[in-house]
C-alpha cells in the first residue's frame, strides 16, 4: 500500500511494526489502490494478534457497517459471523450495500493465528476464484461466478473499519495490495 498512509490517534511503532491496542481512535488510512469495481485483487498482511474475548478485529478494511461495504479482511470473527477465534474472514460485496459475500477459512487450514508468532495471510479475489493463503503454504480456494467486487470507498484502513467499530488488538508488520489475483508460486516467492 506504499508509504502514503496517514496515522490517526496515538499509534505506537516498534521494530516489529505498528502496535494496535483495540482503541478505535488508532488506525492508519491509505488511499484506495484498487479500481471500482475491483475485477481482481490480493490483500496480503503479516501480523501478530491477541485472541479476543469480545469483538472481532479488522485487519485491513474498506468496510463500513451502514453501507459502502468494500473489500476487507477480518480475523477472529466478522460483522456478519460474530466472534470466532479459529477463522479468518474475507468480505466483498457486489454493490456495496447488500451484506457482503465472504470467504471463511476452513478451521486450521490457513494456519490459525498464534499468540507467540506472526501469521501471514493473503486473501485473493477474481470473477472466478476466491482464495486464502497462509505462510505455512496452505491454500483454500473456491471457484464459481463471483462477478466484480464493489470498491467505491476512497480509503482503506489498517487496524480499523471505516465506521470505527472494529479495532485491532495486535501488531501489523506488513500489508500489501495487488490489483490482481496472485498465484501460490508468487506468494511463496
């Protein structure tokens, strides 16, 4: 997403990355790098999280609960699924207004997040493929006719949703977005 992010709040940084403390006022905004509608994309992030007991966490999001539901990656649950400590969620909507379609990782198949180490996750989308990939090399993929993903918000947020309702608790060391669906070979490189 480049070095053009804007830090809001009192976000702290260390040699491992940006430290989020589940404070809704702390996040990083980035100009939306994808076209609207998004024909295909890959969102990649390396992170370390604290398992929640209440809210789920937004990892990288262009999602607003009221409307304008753009592509987003959540961990430990999602706005539609609620709390779930074993899954990653990747959301997208065809029109931005209806509840997003989503991909839910299979239990354990994408490398469940750990408390003591960083996890690596890539969520990919195209008109015919939805994909989860983890740094452990596991991949989960579904094929079908998915169309395009609505992507009309001006920004993405790292560590928070656009409506400031789902803050992150953890550290993010790296996030990147591509305007195409990366292959497993590319992600392994």
